[in-house]
C-alpha cells in the first residue's frame, strides 16, 4: 500500500461549516483550515452541514500557506458513513480528513479504501481521544495510510474522568507526541478552549511545544498568533543553535564546546532542528509520497 501524504504541522484552525466561517478562517492563514462536521453540528443539522461544507471546500480560494481540511463523523456511525460517501463523490484533492474516535489501524485503512486516498491525494489523520486509543498508539500510528495524529483532550478527559489540566493530561500528550515522532508523522495538540484566557493559551501552547508536538489546534483566529509564537524558536534559542552548529563544524566530527557545554551529535541534531524551524516556521507542509 502506498505511504500516505503527510499532513501539515503548525496551526490547525477548527471551525463549523456555516456560511462565512471558512472565509474568516482562511483570512487568518492557518496551516490547516478545518471544517467540523462532528462536535459543532447537532444530529438534526448534519446532512445540511455536510452539503454546505463540501460546497465551501470545493469553491474556496486557498492561500498558498494553507491546506483545507474536514473533520468527518466517526466512521462507525450513520453520519460518518454518509460523510465518507459524500467526500468520495466530491472529488476534492489535497484535503486533510480528520477521523474522530480512532481506536485501530483497521478503521483508518477502511476510510482510506472508501476515499481511494492514493488516487485523490487526501491526507488522513487520526483523532486520538479515548483511553483505548492511547493503549493502541503504536498499532494505530504504524498504519501506512496515516498522515498525522491529533489529540482530543476534551473527549479524553470525559472518557477517563480526569480534569483538563496540564498534570492530568501529561501522560496522554507525551505518549502521543513521542509515538508520532517515532513514526515520523506530525502531532497536533488539542485546542485550548478558554477564549478569555490568553495567558492560559500561551502556557498551554508552550507546553505542547516542549512535549514535542509539531503543532496545535485553535478554535478562534485570535488564538493563532499566540500559538505561532510558542512554536517559533526564541532569539536566544536560535543564537545558541548557531553556536552549537558552528562549533560542531569547526570540530569536524570531534566533540567540541559551545557556550560552556559539550557538543556531540544529539545536540547538533537538535540545534539544526531549531534552525530549520526558525527558517521555515511551523508552516512547512510535509509532502511525502
């Protein structure tokens, strides 16, 4: 089976499919502008929302830095099946498809088969939001059709009975970020839902970056600058990375010192990653075939 195309990291702006919402999202230029057919749409409105979302995705004028996306309903539900059939018939290309409630690699492969993902270039991502999914992370993330993974903190907290705090979500977030890194795919942290607490968003986004996530979800365009700043290396980090790389280049493969610390291959690799992020931001769109 052909390896999936990788989804972008960076900022994912999630919005309902109602009129005007996608245009507003695109003006903010997130890395992914994702229309939501699941949590933001009541059961009575899902058929209309599906039609509206696919029409908007097919007609949108998309900035070069942004990829369109759609969160479908869980494939094991009637509306999830309707979403997949409609999406397969829509003929969209280069679109992120976020699959909720994923608990096995088989679910992703069934979605890929339904969408003929290798023919259309869609990028399938798994929303990890249950305890069962956490216990099966390696199996899920090893799927060759998977292009990225997203953490769903709200559903995970509801399923486990834990609070949505930094400490209570630490194990789940760390596990997802580490597993995604092991499998070479982007990992997107859950949105921060308190729109009236910008300091809380800043701390939450920085924690996500520190844990190794490659991006973070947002539920409002105003959150994007804070998330971008948290994932962007600081001037001090960039300067230190330059010093490490320069010392390593001068040492020609031998151990060296830079800023009072010994510099070996792991630190050099980390420094080069910092410089890469500083040069490209978190907006680079992975595109492996």
